[in-house]
C-alpha cells in the first residue's frame, strides 16, 4: 500500500492560504440564477432560518447552488448539544433555529433566489429522554407519550437487550424495531403513525418545501417509507440516510425505489485515497467501487455525522486537502453532491453558536462558523459543475501516483497535483474551444475578467500550467475571459 508522508507545515500553510480564501457574499440579491442544471446542495448545518434566508439571497443563489438543506425544524428537547434537534417532541415548526413564520419567510426568500429547500426530517423516532419534560416550544412529553400525537401503542417495544436498544446490526428485525440509543422508535408500519408523519411532511410541503432528507432511514423498512411517501400531497425530492455496513442484512440499495440514498462509502473512500493512497485510483470512482448506481447516489466528502466520527473522512479541519477533495467531487460526474457547511467544534456533542437563551446565533462566516460552501475553491467549483452538466469524462491523465487530470466533454477541465513537489511546464489536452479561461481554483470570474491566473487554451485544445504541490487548476466554459 502506498503511504504518503504528510506535507510540511510550510506547505500546509501555503496551501491553506491559497485554497481556503473565503468568497465575499455577492451584494446583489437580484442577481439572475446561472443557466443550466443546478443540483449542488449546500448543507447549512444548524443555521437559523434568518441566516439561511440571507445566505440564499446573497450567496447560494448568485453562486449557482441549486438547493439548501436545513436542519430539523420541528420542536425538540431542550439542551445545547447539536443532537437535540434530532429528538422531536412535537411536529410544531418551532425550534431554537426559529419560528414557523421565520421558516416560511426563509423558504420564500430562497425560492426567490432560485434555491430549493430540503428539510432534514426526523420521522423514525421521537425523544430519548426517559424522564420526559417540556420541549423547546412548551409542549410536555414523556418517552412514549406525546399528548395529542402519540402514546405508548404507537411505538415499537422490541423486548431485546434489557433496554430495547439496538445491539446487533446483523439482525434486520432489531435494527428496524428496537431503539437507536434509547430514541423512542415509531411503529412506522402503523397506519395511524404513517398518517401522522405524512401530516408533518405535508405541513412542510404547504410551506413550500421542495424535498426531504429522511433521517435514520435504515431503521425503517423501505416499504414503510414508500407508504408514507404515498401519502404526500405532492411530489418532493427524497434522499434517505442509509449507512452502509459490510455484511449487514440491510443495504442502501433496498431504498432506491423511494428516491436517492446517501452513499456513505463515497466520503470514506475519497478520504482514504487523498490521505494515504493514490489519486490515480480515482479513474473509475463510483459504481465500479461498489457504490450505488450514480442516478440514485447522494454523495458528500463529509456530513454532520461523519465529520464527528474520525477515521479517513476529510473535514474542514484538514484545510487544503479538504478543498481539493471537494473540487474533485464537484468535477466528477458520479452522484448528486452535497457541500457541508459547519461550525467550529472541539468535542463531538458541541452545539452551534448560541445566545444565552439557547437560540442559535445568526451566522457570521469565519467567526465560529466555517462556511466551507463559501471557500473559493468549493464555491467556484459549483459553477464548474453547473457548466459541465450532462458531459462525460474525457482525456483522463494520471502519473500512476498523485497527479491526475481530466476533462468534462468540451465544457471543463481539472488537474489536481497532490504530490509533495510542483508540476511545472506540463501541457494538458482538453476538448475546450480555444481561448482564455479563468483558473477558478485561484481566482473569481467576474464581469468577464479574472481575479487570478488566466489559462490559454490553443487551437488544438492544449494548455500549459505550473501546478504547485497539493494544489489544482480548473477551467470551464462559464469562466471564459472576453
């Protein structure tokens, strides 16, 4: 196995400065949405509704993001940890992220900016508090008692392991009928429960929501999700959280009939390759690696769970190499990509920046909030993806190690040099029309000009470039100069 030494601190500092340049928000909220397919999702994890609305208007829409994924909006248990949002106590749209009216205003503002809204919907379970209590918006609850909504008969009581918790992921019954870390597990096979869940989702659809990330989908039979989906008042984008486990009886592929499925292997494999293997291996990245069919795969470098789990997954804490991995994801045609946008955390449970009452603070990018979706490389590669939509990979090159390059039809070209030394004076063959193009890794294409290096493609489709160690160059048809 090929193991690379980590780059020197000097290289890391230089790379971080070059690749992590934040992009200022576009001041013109009236900027027209870019033409073409816009399928990149920005996961604004734990942002409050007023901040999401502002970001849709000032950045996501103008920069070409197609969707924003927002954290669970329903009333939840009290506490400062991030995971309280995943312990609902009612289906009221009232949480530490804002009120129903603020949520509605956010959806309208995002739509006006050309950005669709995906809600992280917690429908597998309710709270995990044995003693019960009072929720964020004042609703009283018990572990199996949610007045006016659910009582004990509406939950699974699997009778396993002394506490009803899941212990054996090789047992399908247990995974789908016992409790995930004490969270009261809804009996999603029940017609009453399905109707209540559908009522919540339909309420969100009435507010204009465009789709749902169905949390903990692995813990519900695919047929139960299909039955709930059948009760929706209109069509909606569905993406299901089904974490792959080797050899387990429940597999992500079971759920593709309901919609897209998160491909958790993607981020782990991509992180492992960037950390300690060879980028040359990525030549057939996707289905050939055993991943889901590309048309059903929702992919990400990291998400709010995996960035807390350690291992090979890359996160904002990896700085420049994280930016490069996102650049690859956005340039590569497999799956539908989500860009993570985080807040700083130093321990696994840490919640978002909040005020004294526990309300989530307004987002100030690069001050407590990492805003990876604004990093220059990542934001500019969203426009790259929009520009190359519908094209296939052409002109793949690799050096057998950590220097790769490829085109996307006649619309774009990316080269990544993750070696420990620069590649100088190399010529790259593209199918792009001749002309001058902005290198969107290092500059912004604005008003027909470029704030960074300009790459000249000749009449035969070739260009020359120097690519520093652990760096990249990207050009596309939407960033042509003049």
